[in-house]
C-alpha cells in the first residue's frame, strides 16, 4: 500500500511541485523501449532535429559554432551528421557559460562536477533536463521490477554533518521511502551501524558506489552477518568502475543481482544494465559517439572516447560533449530484445578510497569536494604521499583566490581529523597516464602503510 501511495501520490506530487514532466517523459521512454532499431533511429532523428533547430535559434554558443563550421540546422538531421560539428569540452563550457544559456530559457539551476576527471566544472541545468534524468533512472529501475516507492538505501557522497537544507531533504527522502547514508567515512563502527540499518530496513533496492558497498559486504563477512535473507531485489552501483570481484561479492552477500549504471552530473544517465546483462545506452535520451584520438568514430569492439549529445538539454545544451571516459560498443544486441545499443565496458572512471591517519576508509571524492568548490581552478590532481601527507597540483585559471590553499587544507584537516602536511604545486599542465587516462587521486604511500581499498580488519 505504501509503495502505491509513493508512486501514485507522493512522488508524483513531488515531481509536479518541482515542475518536472517526469511521468510524461517516463511514458515516452518506456514506449521507446518497445521500438525496433529503425523506429528508435527515427525517434532519435526527430529529437536531434528539434534540439539543433532550437539551439541554433536560441543559444548563442551553438549558433556561432555552427556558423563557424559553415553549417545550418538543415545539415544536421541524423546522429551521423554530428561529426561535422566540433567537440565541446569542459573548457568550452567553463568559458562560455553565459553564451550556452538559451535566450528564452526558464529557471536554470547551477551544478558542480569534476569528481571523476579532476577538472572542476560549474554548469547549468534546466528543469526539463533534470526531469529527464529522474525519468531515465525510474525507467531503468523498472526493468528490474523496482521503482520509487520500493524502499531504498543509498550509500552516497552525503556530508557527515547535515545543514538545515540537508535535514529537510532527508525527511523528504524518507517520505519517498529512501534513506541516504554517507559513503565518505567507512570505518568499522560506521559500517556496523549501516549493517544494523540494512537488517532493519526491509529495503528492496540498494544504491551507491561499488567500492563502498563492497566494503560493507567485506565487514558483513568479518562479523558473520548473513544478509542473504534481507529481501533485496537488486543492488544498483554507479560513480566508479564496477570490478568483477566487487560484483561477485556484492551479489553473493545480498543474494540478488547487481545492476551497473554509467553517467555523471554533467553527462546525464548514459547507460544502464538490464537484468540480462546488457549495459544499454539510453539512446532515445542521449546520443553516444565513440571516437579515436583523431576524432573519428571507432568500430564496435574498439575503444573510443565517449562523446555525448543530450537530447533533453535544449536550454543549456550539451552537444558533442567529450567526457574523457573510454568505452567499447558491443557488436551484438542484448538478449533482452531491446533495440537500445549495448556497451561491452566503460573505462576511465576510478574513485579510489584513501586511508585516514586514524584508519578510517574514506572515498576519495571527499577530498575532491573542497577543491572543486573553488573558482579559478582549471585542473587539479591530488597525490597521497604518506598517511598524513598530500601534494596538490593545480592548474590555475583566472579568478584563482589567494586563500585557496588554506581553504583546501582546512577542509581536509576537518575531514581526516588529524594534522596534515599539504603542499601545493602549480604546473602549467597535468600529465596523463600512458593509457591516455587522467587520474585525479594517486596514492604513493610507502610499503607497510595501509593500502588503498583496504578492507576493515577482521574482529578478534
């Protein structure tokens, strides 16, 4: 009965109050799941034409970029035509934030990202794009037989000390049968408390970082807790690369499947795994191109950089946005029968945990937050050189504040609860790894100190 109330009343009213067309979008998306390959392609072409015509008319950045390329809207009519446009990168979004806003846009909300690339970005989202994300997640969740109203626990990047707004948000989440637990501090007492909550919650879906849920599973083993009878239908993981050993332990611990999803705050929900194992691109909501180092499309089975065009991003568009992540498209369709394309794997996201001086295991995104909140940082990288020592490399841009170092140091000392040796370097650019990927957090701790991804010690 409560699930029915959430889905048909509470969640519906919540989305209506936020002026989100979530339910209408969800109906369109679920209809797209039934389309043939040709039908899906026609839908994508129609949405792309609408996006290009709107942004050419109302978004200065897109109009000038198309004119510079000698293009008008009639020349971009299908996804394959997008290759004629230049790529949009984080630097373009950062430098052209005002020009990327539609001249007839409604209210826009400011968001910040940069956790998986080390490249801070402040950008705008319209209500329509936010609603499309909510609809995409509900659509994929319903593939697994769950939705808003099925009790959910999220192990996510929540602050430990809540502001008044956070408290209000927590009460809202509980009304919608969801509970948020912080993934930033996962020591033994905290994980034990989370296990107690899981055992009492009667939740049907668990959501969070795979590394955090993996650590919870390890401690459940160490404490001899049997979680196989909790009644979980699925564990959804995102924000990091899901490693095979993590999937295996999570599925075994909770006696349920693991559903992988891929996306980001700036890129929307790009792909989601179905119960048959296909990591489906949500192709009616986002166009995904996979490109080689020269910007040319790669063939299925080959690694390429993920470039996205969000078909719901009219008011603040992301068109041919280069994510920096790499992926491989499968040459085979999924056995589930959906015509949505399938990714064999996604590479390029790595959010390692670090070990604090007092032994707590902390998701590295907690280190990122105090850095990415500072304007005037073009790029950054954090190196943990010892258990209590860090080097921060920052590529400075215009507006870099003089108190940035103190703000970062203060935030980290508060987070790690210990004096820290934090040094700063200001190179002109930051190197990438041999693979071409960039690591935003690197651990260089000497042998004998706790390793990253260290599991809690067994109790004696």
